[in-house]
């Protein structure tokens, strides 16, 4: 997919290829996160173990904000497939802006579920993949950096649903226009859902997680991360949140005719 070429962006085959590559990234990131303890102290404000001067938030919040502040200055969030977790820290880039063609409706930046992603990641996903419960004080920084990379990859995958939604809208404008006018959320969900494809994704994830999480030179069969945990993360949250993004985007699609 080439963001400078709208035709390539609206091609569902190209979108599927990108989504498959994102699976690999997310699996490897979850495997990396599984090397660390759960480390709950890095996710709470005013932790007993971590005191951050002149900052109201968790250690992860602080590090993530530093990260996004820097990345924004080198144009990361100009890209239509990147969405900040902390929009208030984003700065103008000193690099010349990239002039992307119009790919999504004008309001697409307003469709952002990163707050929900963050909450689910901390409360639900980490317990499924963490090496052990409790804190490992020596690895607070490494753990938080692993979280940032993993969260960004999950966010990109979920918000990519807007490209799926736009491609489907353009493929059948009459159908989706009627559904949107009727505010038929159930009808939209039904038409964006392909159960056979979802089942194929989950089966592929299981195979990949088993393969990527095992040392091929070892005679032991222990996986670094439970393959079922990866599948569950996709089934319970990644796929449903992607659909939520698609629905939110489509419900407003008639606000912008292009």
C-alpha cells in the first residue's frame, strides 16, 4: 500500500497484506513483553517506587509522552496510519510536511480509541503475557519501552480499520449510504463482518504464535508467550475495536463527500 497512491489504498487485497504483516509485528512485540514481569508500579500515578517531579501521571505516561513529543517532530503523526496516545504533547515538525492525497474523510483524526486501547492493554492484555506477577524494579524502563512499541503497533492495526471502511464504502456507496442515513448500526456491523475471514485470521495467529515463540534450535516445546493468549487478544479486543473504529468512521461518512 502506497499512501501517495489512493487506488492502492482502497484495494482490499493490499489492505489485507498490510494487516497480515501487522500480525507479525504485534506477535513479536507481545513476545518481547512476555520477557518482563507485570510491573504494576509503572502504570499507577504517584507510585511508591517511582516519583516523577512536576508530573501528574504514571511512569508509562511520562515516558510515552516524551516518546511522542520527539516522534511528532519527525512527522510520525502526519502519516494517516499513526494516531497519538497523548495529542496534547504533539509538536510541529521542523521537517517539511508530506503532502498526502486525501485518503479518508476530513474527520478521521477524531476517530481515536487509543484511550480504550491503553486501558484494555494494562488491565487485560498484560496479565495474559507477562512473565510473572509483581515488580522487577531493575526493568521498569525496559518494560515501559516494550509497552510503548506494543501499544503503537496495536493502535495502528485497529485504526487501520478506517481504510477498510473507506474501501468498502467506495465499493458499495449505495448500500452504505442507506445504512448510514438510517443509522443502522447493526446493518453496518453485519456488512463489515466476514466471519470466515476472522476465523482464518485467528487460525493463522495461532500457528504464527506457536512458531515465532519457540526456539527452533531447542528440543523444548515451551513457548515464550502462550499462543492462545495472542489469539485471545485479537479475538476479544483487536477485532472488536477495529469494528468499532469502522462503525464510528462510517456513521459520519456522509459528512464529507469525496
